[in-house]
C-alpha cells in the first residue's frame, strides 16, 4: 500500500487542483493551457469487462541489441481511433513482455501513409508526455519492382511491391515481373504469395490481369484460389467455354503488357480450337516482345 508520503504528494492536488496548473506553468515551464474547470475522476483504470484488442501481426525479433516486438498494422484509410489504440498496444506490450515494441503500418494509399506517419502526441502541446512515431510502408517508399531479375532476387519484396503499387500506373509491369519470379520458388510459397497479391488488388482490371497471369502458371490451378476464381466466373454468369477463356486470356495479357496485336494475330488466336495450343500461347504471352512470337515454334 502507498505510504503517507506517497499519499500526500498527490492528494495535495486534489485539495487545490489549480496548484497543479501553476506547477506545470511556473516550475516546469510547460505551456499548459489555463483550465476552465476541474473534475475529480475515478482513479481505478481497471477494465471491469475485458475489451478485445488485437493487432494485425505480432512478431518477436531477437537481435544482438536485444529483443524487439514488431507490431504490423494494415491500414486501408485514416481511422482516428487508431491514434488511441496504437499507443495502447505499444504500452501494453512493453509492460507485459519488457521488450521494445515497434509499430509498422502498411498501406496502399499515399494519403493514408501520410496520415499514419504523423506522430501521435499525448499531453501538453509542444511538450508531450508520450509520443508514438509509427513507421509506415506505402506507395511512397516501397520500391517499384518491375524488372524480372530484380523480382527474382527478392520475391517477398516484389510481392510487397505488387501489394502496395497494385493500383498504380506500373501495375502491369510489376505483376508481370512477379509472375515470372514466382516460377523460381517452391510452389507452396508461391501459392500463398498469389493469394496475398490477389486480395490486395483493388483495381478490377489489375486483379483480372493477375489472375490471367496466374492461370498461365500451372501450379496456380492446384491451389484453392483457382477454384475460387472459377467459381466466381460461374457466379457471374459466364457462358464462354474453356476455349474462349484461353483466347481472351492470351489477348488480354498482350494488351495489358502494351504489345500491339496485329489483326492477323488476333484472328489466328480467335480461330484456334486446340485447348493445349491456346494454353501454350497464353504462357508465351507473358514473355514475348512481339505478338507474332506467340507462333514462333509452331509455324504452319
């Protein structure tokens, strides 16, 4: 229990609340604003009913300099409630684990990134008692990886690039490079990355391009997301058969890559009734630099 000295040191301010203001202003030189009124409040901060609070991802990192707790929050848009919950998370985690907590916010929006990067200050303006400075990953600082070799060197970073830049003007080049890089890693990991990217592509056209690219990679069709894509196609009332799907996929990939399609190429692709041939052309469409190269090894 607190001793008498402890009690006296804080109860004096209950007796004369204005003394606290004078102490802040005159002793500590803190520009605390002049109060209009004071009200005593319950000092018990215990939560009678537990409040569920969850972070998106929490990782424990052991380093030579000590242990860190990495708190990762995905943020779609500004939410002023987070200005209160984020400091709570960090304080709670430090009190519970006695490890340094680090807050990282990930967003696809430049506006949200700017909002999230603003320091959170609690206390007197200009002299806060608590300041939280989130680290933000977003379109303005995550690198654009639109080169196949660069994507292969760091596939997870290429995935993050696709997730944060998926709505930007370079989306097609980013997705194309990532699709090629996914061939260099194990199928299980690639399938997980496929889902991450698919779920982050808010632009419908970019998402369809991604799914078309993944259709051309055979391992994708062994993953549950493939059945989801096919089911969505059925729900949307698509009546075209597998042949028509492959025709459109081949032409769409070329168009999204910015490759000009001569009428002769378009007509030949549309006239094909060999499913295996169309699937081969769809795979070639990911890499060719000229539409005519679709037929490079099967000239007739």
